[in-house]
C-alpha cells in the first residue's frame, strides 16, 4: 500500500529531484508540484470511479424537523445514492423537475400520510415531499466527499490497484510541466489506469459504470455535489 510520502519520494527519484524526507511544510518547488499532482490524480480517479470504489461508500444519519421540506446534504457526502427512514424504508428518487411537478399538484400516496414519498437533490440540499409530520432521522447512503492527502502516512481511499495509476498520472503532469518525455508517462499512466479499472471490475463486478470525462467535469462544476438528475 502506497503512502503519500512514498509516492512523492518515488516520483522525485524518477525525475532526479530532491527526495523529500517529509511532505509537511514543504518549500521545495518540485516537492510542492509533486504533492499537488498526486492529489490531482487521486481526485480524478475518485470522481471517475464513483460508486465503483468500495472504499468510498458510506452512510450518514441526518436529523430533520417536523414540517421541514428540505435539509442540507452533509459535507461528508459527495453524492446521494439512496435515502431511507424508519428501519430502512426507502424514499423514491425523482429528477428535480418531476419532483416539483408532483409537489405542485399535491400528489401523495394516501397510505403513507405523515411521511415523505419522494426525494430529490438540488443545489446541495435534499428535498422531501411531503414533509414529515413529526421529526425523524434519515439514513442517507452515498459517496464520501473527496479529501486530499495531507500527511506523510495518509493513503488514497482507493483499492491498491490504483496506487500505481496515481503515481504515473502524477508523473505525466510533472513531465508535461517540465516538457520532459511526456508521451512516455502518458502511455504508462494510461496502462496502469486501464489495468486497475480491469482489476476492480473483476473484484467488485460492475453495478455502476465508470464515469466519462464529461461527467467528471460536470461533477466538479457542481462543487462535487451529485444527486439524482441534479440540475
């Protein structure tokens, strides 16, 4: 398992830079670049894998008051996949526009008075309809928010297969910056990334497809908050 420091040291050696003994308070420009490039690669893979990353799946309890139509999505969540209440009773996910239409027409399930039927995610909040008649606790399942590596011993929350991919993707960025054999590192990064993707498919199956680069870009533009057909 690669650590933040071990990856930075290996990259520094490959490019004949000063090999850091620690990344804390680094002042060497090359070390700072390497730190940033490692986290850039880590973030890209984190977003691209999404639900395919078994180490990124989480659930969070959210308390909501009576007659409250919405609640903020916890900052620890990057995406919302499912919402439950009362011992895992699921709410039905709706696209935002359809959610608004049902709310405007007063459409509810009469066998479920006092409890929400549907939810939608919009603008960093979780909307329920109808609202709870009494206060309740939601169980929200989703993807952990990305957290960059900061300390020497920290490791990426990705399966081990992706650690080489992170290193070579960081090397690719450094090579492009230095105009130093960039094509070679681009090829190596692509190889390790493809190998890791293939391995994770074998190990964990394919319940969710890998995201396209366009979807990753759109995720970033929405401040990394995904939802169900979020606008």
